[in-house]
């Protein structure tokens, strides 16, 4: 299964905005998935040169806008296990670096997905608005 397929199979989605985590409610799930698939359409996986360090990632999660994909059981992709994936979103970014969390700890190689278009302000605003639902 490819990376986007794995993301689509997440059991739970959460938005983290300035360190505050809140779930993507069921009422927004379909709209989120539609926007996310549109954002990633035409994109492609690339080798990731990033490596996650637990302390650094947990500190970074306190700032900015993040998406977190949760899985009820450990998954493995490219022989790298995880039970959650976190990605920072910012308008103008042209790629998504997914940091792997396993058993509550971020560590090891990341996954990288190159976008054909940049992350837009509209997508980020949509995610921030989910908090109010």
C-alpha cells in the first residue's frame, strides 16, 4: 500500500494548532478527506532525509499547525513501524514530511511526500475552523 493509502486508512485524525490537539469531527471527515486528496493529487513519494528525535518533535508540536493520523494497531511501511504519523502544515510548503510515532515515541526515518502544488491558506484555515465544531 502506498503512503497516501495508509494515511486514508487512519482510524482517527487530529489537528494540532499551537500545541492544542482536537479531533477532526465526523461531520468534517468527508470534507477533510476530499481536500487532503486534492492537495496530494499528482504528488509522489521521495526519499526522506529527515530523522525524528522524540524530544525535538514533541517540542515542535507546540507551535504551528499539524495533522496527526492515528492507527489502532502498529503499521509498517518501507519496513518502518508506526502507530501515528504527524505532519506540519504551512501555506507555501510544497511537501509533507511525516514523522513516525511508535508506542508514544517519535524516532527514526521519516516519510516524505512531494506535492505538485503548495499547501494553500484555504486548507490550513479549514483545519483551524474544525476546532470550533
